[in-house]
């Protein structure tokens, strides 16, 4: 059955999430910039995940909403970061991101998801991820000291969750790169190590500690889903579990990133 993915003018909150992608109309300070650049980094992976899920017919309607909302968010935040960019180098990197973004965006919505275009989506998602990561690191360096490090680290967890789900769904569709299994394992270890760092840096902030405990519990569910390698009738259920748990942990980690931003802002 043919499916049509389209972009609407407004934002659609996917899967009942309340991610604060539209909370601010502009970048207010350097830590907000690090947060939003980190969100761009995450969105490169979330977009690919949603595209693959539509192609697989996994959580299809929710995945279409995720694709729509994520594209709108990426467009808007790119403009906001351009307006804030504190150095010529950062502005230049954002301009190069814009060029790759246009190619990526066209591939995502040009026609119904298919395996041929999905391989291009995977490649462009990695290229754009590297660009967004460079901008995020430049902004952290510009912030100086350690003020932006926790914002960046917490924000990176959002990206890792989406990258794991993307690679799982690519494997599920038999289009994953040859090193996908090794990349998934490395990414899992990076996520777990970063959680320990964030917990150690939470200090005496009870609210933050509680959110980190919630994130840790969500990670257990997500990690369990990633280890499901069912075939046949259970394959769709496994893919659906990855789709839903990756969104839950994203929601929690996005909230935690904002909390670190407010602590260091």
C-alpha cells in the first residue's frame, strides 16, 4: 500500500510527547545555543528513524508525525542558530549544514520510503550528524570552562538514543551498514557511561536526581528492546517496542538537558 508523507505548516507533537522544541522563539544565551545545536544533532537521527519506521510500516502514523514535527523543528532551529552564531567559523559551518540539510530533506519526503532511498537517508543522516556535532562542540568551546559540558553531554544522550533506534530499524529492514552491530554496541556503552557521569554531576539537586533515575529506568526498557532479535510474527512487535521506548527515553533526556541548561545558565 502506498503511503504519502507530507509536511504541514504547523508543529505536531508526536506520540503524545511534550518535547519543548518550540519553547523559545530565539536563542537566548550560549547554553541555549548548545542545547539547540544538540537537538539538531539528535534530529538528524530521529528523522532517519522515523523514515525507516514508515518504510517498515512500524508505528506508521506516529512515525509520520515524528517526521513532520522533526523537520519543522530542524528548519526553525537552524534559522535561530544562524541568528545567534557568535563566530564566523560557526556561521560557516551552519551554512554548510544548510546545504546538506536541503538534500536530506528532499530525500526524506520526495516519495514513499523505499530501500534505495533509505540507504541515502542513512548516509545523509551520518553526514549531517557530524556537522551538527561540530557546531555543538564549537559552541561548547566558545562558552569556555565547564559551563556547557553537561548541557552538551546530556543533549548527546538524546542523539544516542535515536541513533540506536535508527540502526536497529535499518538492521530490521536489511539495509544497515556492515558495522551496524558493532556501532550499536559501542553506542550502548557510550550511553551507559554518560549516564554515570551525569548522575555524579547532579550534586544535591533532588529534582535532577529523580529525573536521572527515571531516565535510567527508561534506559533499561529501551536496552531490553534493542536486544530483541525476533523473527517472523514477533519481528514487528520488537520493532514497535524499539520505536516507542526510544521516544520515551528521548522525552526524559530532553527534559534533563534543559535542567542542566538552567543550572549552568
